[in-house]
C-alpha cells in the first residue's frame, strides 16, 4: 500500500485523474472499476475535460461500477446508473454497452449478483479499480461485518451510510436501505486499486483503514492485503494518520518514487 498526501483536494484529485488517464492511454481497452459519491464527481469532471481536449479516448474502455441501490430504476435520478451517465458516460465517447452496473430492479437479486461476477470474469477481470471510502469505512457498500472474501451480493446499509447519502434524496427518507455491491473479495481481485479520499470528516475512518488492524468491521482495511494499492488523500483527510511524515518523506525524497504505473 502506498499513501500519497497532497496539499489540497484539487491536487489530490488531479493526481488520481492523471493516473487513470495514463492507464487508459497505455491500455485503450482498459477494464476500469468505478465508484460514485461526491469525491468522484471531481475526478469525472477532470476526465471529461481531458477527453474534450482530445487527450483521452474512451472508445474501447469497459467499466464496472461497484454498486447500485436496490429498487431504483436506471433512469431514477438517484440511481448510480443515472449518476454515471450524468457525470461521465454521456460526456465522453464511451460505448454505453461497455458500461456495467448491477441492476437494482432485478427480479432475482441473487441471479443478478452472480451474473455481475460472471460478466467481470468474462471481460478478463478489472485492471484498475477506483475507490472512495464511506464514513462507515465501507468500500463499495461493504458495510461492517462484510466478509473479507465476500462476492457481489445485496447488503443492508448502516444508519451511518444512510445519514451520509440520504441528503442527496428528496425526500431523504426515500433513500433505499439496501444495495447490491461488489464484495470485498471481488474488489481485491482488481489488478490495481486507487483510492481517493478528501476532507477532514474522513480523517478518523481513513486512519483506521490505513493504519488499523484488518477487520471486517471496516472493509477498507482489507486494502492492506492488496499488493498494488495507492491511496491518494489531501491534508485534511491525512490529519489523523500516525505516520504522516513518513508517507510524505517517501513521496518527496524517494528518488525512485513512481506510483504503480
Ligand atoms: C457511497 C459509495 C461508495 C463511496 C462513498 C463515498 O457510499 N457506495 O463507493 O466511496 O459513497 O461518498 P462521498 O465521496 O460522497 O463521500
């Protein structure tokens, strides 16, 4: 695991976006794992701008999102399908048939989860997975007690997550309390992971995720098991890290420093 602390949200977001863009340039048919949330909106905005400037071609890229709310149709403005179309897919030259999210309206959720796993496998697996972190410490919607080997399945959301995400629903009480999410085991199978975390409200849970013991109570701690995981954060999110100076020293002084490119 490598931790890169940047002075502010803008610089941290820029670095994450650059790394994703580089990967797509190196492998135009990249299989990209995508996340949602406010943090990612800024990343997608930067990727859209790179595309518009002619620097980034998505025509062959394939994507798999981490999760989707159960009970929301793809055109529901609060669905993650709608979020992805609005923030990224409709603004770039990606083939929508190459974009995948679990179907929150599926009649048989178990089958849907199984098919999602099969589809990832049949596409050769995820090359690069982008992640944020929820205040409960979740990656995707892997809430506390998610098995570290869990696969795509439906999951009940914690009150912490409902409090975090319900302000985006009108009325807030209409937020679904369940979601389909890739499992922790599914996420760990990606070849490479980039997690982006910004803001002081994430500092406490982020320190536990990076420096705390591995535990299914905080699914992000499972990233400590991944051999190629880069965590990009801003100064605010880094506030509670014990080894902050060490991580900064590596980034500033290690002559051979290079993220996993
Ligand atoms: C949701 C998603 C997570 C994401 C989190 C962070 O809960 N399921 O994948 O990491 O939001 O959201 P934000 O960036 O808004 O803090």
